[in-house]
C-alpha cells in the first residue's frame, strides 16, 4: 500500500527537483502520532517528509542517488539517526513507546555505520588505556615510553581504518576523518610546543573542507562540539579561545552548510558554559546565515543580549537570597570588594573536595578586600548547615533550598558544580570557572601577591 506523502517543510529545492526516489517502509508498534523524516542543519531538527500510516505501517519516499543522514521519529525529541538514499527496500522497525529497540533491515550502509561506531568505541577504549598509562608515568617514569608506544598503535588503527574506508566507502570515510585524531607524542611534538596547540590546529587534519559532502554531514556538528568542549576548558578567556579556533575557519568555505554545522556545534557548547567567546561565534552565525535561517538568527540575537550580562566584562546581575540564619544578603551589598560567587552543594563530592582550596585563598586574601558568597544548591537546610560546619566555611552563604532550580543558579546559567564567578570591586565579571591553581593565580594577580 502506498500512502500520500506530505511535504511538511522543504529545506532546499532538491526534494522538488528529484527525478528518482526510493521507498522506505517503517513497521512500528504503539505509534499514535504521525512519523516523519527529519534533517539537522546545525541549529534544529526540521521535518522534511511525513506520512500517516495504517496498522502501524508507514512509507516514506526519499531522493535516490546517494547516502545521506536523516532522523526518524514522531517528534524532534524522539529521533533515531539513519542513512538513506542509496538502497532499495529498506525497512525500519521501532516502537513509539520505547519497548522495542530501533532497527534497520535490508541496509548494508546502516550495518556498516553501526560497525564503524563500534570500531570507534573500541579504538577510544584502547586510547583511554594508553592515556591512563601515561598519567601513571608521572609516578613511574618507566611507563612513559610504553604509553607512547601504545598511543602509536592506536594511531595506526585510526589511520588504517580511515585508509580502508576511503576506497571501500567514501561516505563513511568522511565520518571517520572527523574522528581521526592522532597522538601528540607521535605526530605533533616536533612541530608544536604543547599538545593543546597541536589539538587546536590538527584535530581536523584529515578533513577536506572543500568536499561538499561535508555540508550535509551532521557529524561536523558533533565533532565541533567535542572540539569546543576540550578547548573551552583550557582557553577560558575569549582572546585565547578565538586565537585557537579561528584558523580552522580559514579552511571552511564561508557561508557553506559545513560552516553552519561547525558554528552550531561551537555555539551550543559556549552557550552551555557561558563562555565569553559565545557572543563572537553567535554573531558570526548571524552575519553569515541570517537570510538562510532567519528564525535561528533571531533567536541567537536574543541570546546574545541575554548573555552579555553574564560574560567577562559584563556587570553581574544582582540577586538576593537568605542566609542560614534567615537574613537576606544581596550581591550588591558586597560592592567595593572582589567577590567570588561559589556555586556548590553538600551532596557535591567535587565541591567538598575543592572547599579546602577555596578556604586557603580566602584566609590569604580576606583582609585585602576579598569576599566569597557561597550559593548552595541544597534542598535540605540541615545537610547544608552540616556541610558548612564540617568544611569550616567562614564566608557568606545563601540558598533558596530549591536544588538545581536555585534561582541564582538559573539566572547565571549554571549547569554543573562546583562553578565560580569572580567579580571585581565594581561588580563586573572578571572570570568564570576558576578553581585550584587558576583561582590562586588570578587572585595573586589582582592583589599583587608575590
């Protein structure tokens, strides 16, 4: 049985112009909603083909002529990735209530894609073992050459996999290229002073950005998320981060879908971390894609305005919350002092582990105009008070006892703890996320300590 195809949204003209199509069948269970095929463009999932089914059987007509990633499901929150467009007779099996795993039948390319992801996992596990051995070499120097040799073996696995796919399956070779990062000690030590500089410039060394097939590959987005997540932890200030990342964009054609996917991945992480470089890359997205994606660029423009107050150099928004004794303290009450807003909780192991470091710097600088305002994400007053006493925290503390729904944490886009925000005497943000040695160094710089 064939069903009427509903084109709910066309991203490009290729669907209207396609001369050849392939029929894809979906055999489902417990699906009361219409199902659809979606594409991902770096900002959102967009439905492009939808069909109503009878007796839990659906059919979708997709353009033929080459493999392409799609996403299948009832709505953007419940989607499964799938490769379509190069094979006849593909059948999808799924249940909309989650009782059956998603499966693809009669599809060599999807079987190969599944095998490729399994190979990625195997290689990454072996690499983690090598990295762990290298870390152990800090205590046992004899392990260092063994760790580097083990990394070389991992490198060769990655290169061999990529080389084999270039001939056997160019579509998956592009996915592999985005996941082929070779070890610094075996491939970058001679040309780069440190691994992070090597990582920043060579992470995409096997990707040919002139290849237009990357323009429709969602893995570009995922790879840039991973890339940004690593660099944003090291380069916490805007200038250092942009200096590391911007050279990559000289290789990516401006205005291409590859650039849109890359910027989407970068922006998603920078927004999550409230990183000061967010505004720069969000503005680059707006400048290059306002006509192609007006809705996304309008949303980004609003986000830029809302984020400016929380970025380096912006004035920290004021707030008021209750102390353990029930009195109220406002952030603005502390103007004239350098203030560290410290988001933590009694149940947060890393927070409790970091408290001795925070206590040490507080004892050093509290007489020089340094104050700490702890904001607890606790829900229980007794546990909050007990942790304060156990850890000997002598600085100011506030909480609304709403856990992750703490109003201040939401105001400052805090998504993980411990998290710190350092303010100058005028209430402007100096830095975010400083801990341990980084916090000590910044305070020594501010207060002129030797």
